């Protein structure tokens, strides 16, 4: 069976259009939270831009991305930001919050062996998206923010090596969305080397292995696939070591 996990259409930090996103998932994703879009994973669409509807952030202590749950739809309340986020719908079925909350609790109670997998895409600006990779849903809480109850989902970034093997990625290797938004504006949505606007990718100037961080815009830039490849060729074609 072809595995969606092992054959992702994109590399982490690829910049894509909304059309490419929906084509890759073979469905029109309108909601932020999309439970079990196929047997192997769910999809979250996230956005932390100014005026964005949901507060998502990285928690450095737990090495997790915290994703806030969804408000009630406007046919239930005309002030969705003022009422509790819901676990179940009026007809008694689980909301998307409820499905993910149940999945996280099942993992914590050892009812399922592996945490629920979520593929994350983030919005850079209208029509511009970035593939953020796979995350494990390791916890979920219902918190009172002083006014109402909201859901918090705790996602751990992972790199999937094979169906049985995955590696947890430290938070400082994940480029936060606000850094991507800043870099996109600074580099004007183009490859910094050749000016191309196609097949773009967020590139680390100094690789992680050499101490580069992804937490500031200074070390991140936009490169097209071609310039990115010629960069790695340069690293591979180091001058030969001459033995006497
Ligand atoms: Zn280029």
C-alpha cells in the first residue's frame, strides 16, 4: 500500500499555493482542523498573522506547537469569540475539537499505541502557504482564558524516517510562522539569488549542524529549488584533499 506518510508531496518549509495544497491532499480543505482526511493522518491549517483568528504558538519548554481549538460556528452563536468552544455538537456528535481531544486522551490513557498524526500547513499570506511537516498530537487540554473555555492541542514536531521509525525535532529547528511571514516580506516573495517566484523554499543560511538557528529571520531566506540544489552541490564539491 502506498503510504501517505512516507511519500509526502512536499519537503518541510516548501512554499506552495493553496491550489497545490488541496491537490496534494486531494480535497478542498476549508476548515482549520480536518480529522482523519485519510487513514494515516489529519490536517491542521494554521495561521499566526496579525488579525489571524486563532492563537497558535510554540512552547519551548515542552517542545510543542500549541494549536488553539475552534470556536462554535456562526449559526450557533453570533459572538463565537465569547462562548465556550464545544466538545459536542447540538445533535450529540463530536465536534472537530472533540475528535482531536478524544484522540489525545486515548493516547495519554494508553488506549492507542501511537499518538495521532497531524500534517500541518501554515498560511503566510492570502494564497501563499508553507508545508510545516508532521506532528504527533501528544496532549489536549480545555483551558479557561478568563472569559471562556478553549481547547489547546499540543503537537510535537517529528521527522518520519519509516513506518516504524520517527525522530522528534527540537523546537529551534522549526521555523516559526512569524519568522516566515517576516522573511517573505523582506525577500519580496522571490528567490534571493535569481529572483524566481517558482518552487520556493525557506532555506537556512547556516545549517543547523553548524549552529544555525531558525528562530530569527537573519538566518532564514527564500531560495528556489534550482539555487538550493546548486548550493548543496557546492557543499558536495569541496576541493579534493591532496595527500603528499
Ligand atoms: Zn533561485
